[in-house]
């Protein structure tokens, strides 16, 4: 009897193991569902066609590409909705470390240095490095780069490979830039002799720029692209299972054919002939102008919020400086010293990447930009406002105090309005500065005017035309702001 029970228990145990093995292999959701999420957030750098880039036709702001199709397939099979956010390439790993995203895809290659900080999936695509140079340069092998200036994109595997080549080949000077289009433009400008770029991307630039050529580095090993995750992510295993299924079924090969074909790259690069001379042809960006123009409302919203909140915060700081309470005055002066003495871009990066880690709040890129610019402009405005307040005749404050007017009411109704009128030109200059500096938020993924122009340039494999058009937009906005401020100042003088 006991033997029968033991056999039954054994059979039951084996059956449970078999069922678990079957369900575990057929259902990759098991590990992913432990996150208790119904949406996966992917972060990418959409300036790297055909891996990921914006579809700018008709002003649309949809990110498409090889990596995006893979991510959508993964999310579908894993039962999640997909949310896509963007950043510069060198901001992807910090974003994962700050748990701002569940995974990153941007043609990223696993390296020992990166694997110390983040986890990777299996390789889903392999590519080769190439040497891009002006046609006729005859730079085909690493040895040919001796004594040359070579450009690379900052934070990429190509940068690391170039450093390895520089250790073996004497005389190579490396120049790191944020984006591949900037590297290519340096070649065309003659500032560097060549660049090391992945073959699929180099192909697009060569097709869009007949004065360029690329040669595959014979000795380079294939560099594989993988999905990056925060350290210890439970998504690695289910993602690997689905990626392997996509490999076995030929899905990855089909997507590669779709996005890396000659026709796709040629269409993305340019549909019009390229002119000689200065190589400026604004007809190439005509279909994408609505996309760039859609960055104007966001730029104006950002500037308006930053100026308004900065004025309020600057007023508070200026009052703390003149109120006469030493601890508050010291605190306000120390605050101003810190924010005026450190780079704005550094402050922006700290607010955006450190806030989630320190507070647990997932601050958006726009919120981080507005907060940073408010804190920064408040420090500058506080000195301007303090000077405007102290420029008001002391007799007015003495008269108000002799009449028993409370201090805060006197400041609000009598002193501050006159001080504000005195500093109006300075406030206009600060607003203009904020409008132009708003381009810095493009580094954390806000698609304002400059970022929109850079996206169009990356898609078209060109540089000058979209940036010149963006410059024209900024100029018109600044001139409109200057005219409005002059009209307001004239009206205030007439009302005196």
C-alpha cells in the first residue's frame, strides 16, 4: 500500500515537473509578469537610421526602424504595451541605471565595461565597422589611418574599437562627437580625415553624399547589437526566449531585409538629386518642415514656464537678500553662487537623472527642463531684481513706513512695480537667453526646435539645411519677443 502511494506521489511529482517545464518554455511571460506592469518603457536614440529614427513625413512624430519593430514584436509576445522615450545615445545607460526605462535599444553592443553597469540580451543583429572618408582618400585599412584625425560617436562601440586601433597604429588622433551626422559633417568640412561608423549607417550616408565613400575594416570582428536592461532585470530571460524564437523562425532576418535594404536607405536618405558647390538644397527638407515647426509650441511653452517660475523664484531670493535676516541672506547668496558657478547642462543632467534615484519620482524630460531652468534663471534674476528694488528712491519706502504700511504690502504695491519697470530690459534679455538655451533640453530627449532639426538631418543624412532652418525660426522668435518688449517699454514710459 505504501509502495503504491510512493509511486503515485512520484508520478504526480514528475507530472508537475513536466507541466512546469512545458509551460515555462512555451510561456516567456512568467518572469516578465513579476514586474506587475502592463506597459514596458523603452528608451532609444532616434537619430540612427535605419535602426531607429523619426518618420517626419507630414509632421508626424512617430519613431520607426529596425529596433522599433523588434521591440513591438517583443512587447506583443510578452503581453505588454510599448512606450518609447528618447535620449542622446550617451544618456541611455544613465537612464537605465536610474530606472527611467525598462530596456534600451539603439544598436548597442555589449562590452565588458557596459556589462558592469547594465545587463544585455543575446545578440540580435551583427554588423561590421567601416572607415568613412572623402571619395578618393584611399583609406581602406586601419594602417591607412596613421597620422590621420578620426571621428567617432561618443559612447559607442565604434569609439572603443577606434581606441584599440589607435593603440596599434601610431599617430591616430581621435575626435569624439555626440552624433554620427556631426562626425560626417566634420569629414565634409575637412576637420577630420575619416570616421569609423557601422556599415549599415555608413551605407546611408554614402548614398546621400556622393563625395563620401566607405570601406569595411577587414580585420574588424562583427559587432553585435543587443537589448540593454537595468542591472538585475527579470526581463532578460523572457526577452532572450522571444529573440531566439524570432531567430529560429526567420523573423529577425525578414526585419533586417526590410530595414537594411538599398531602397529603404535610399528613400530615407534623399529622394532628390544633390547639388554641387556648397551642397545646400533646401528642397530636400521641404516635406519635413511641418515636423520642425511642431517644435515651436513646445519651445515657447518651455520658455514661458521657465521665465514665469524663474521670476517668482528670483523675486523670493532677492527679498531674502535684502530682508536683513543674516541666515536667510547667507542662504540666498550661497544658492546664487552655486547655480551661477556651475554649467547649466550639468544641472540639467543631475536633475533629470538623479531625481528618480533620490526621490523615487519619475520626472519627465519637460518637467526636468523647466525645473532646472527655473532654479538657474531664478539665481540670475534675483541679482537683477535686487538691483532694481534698491534703485527705487528710499524716500518712498520711508514714507510708506511712516504711514504704517506693512513691509510686505509696501514691497508688493509700491517698491516692486517700480523696480520691475527699471529692470524690464534685463528681464527681456534673460527671456531671450532662456529661449535660445531651451535647445539644451534636446540632450534629454525633448523634441523642441533644435532636436526636430537634428532628427530631420539624421533621417536625410544631411546637416546644414535643417539647422539653418532651425536658426531662422529662433531668430524670428527672438525678433518677435524683442519687438513686443520694446512696445511694452514704450507704453510704460507713456503712462508715467
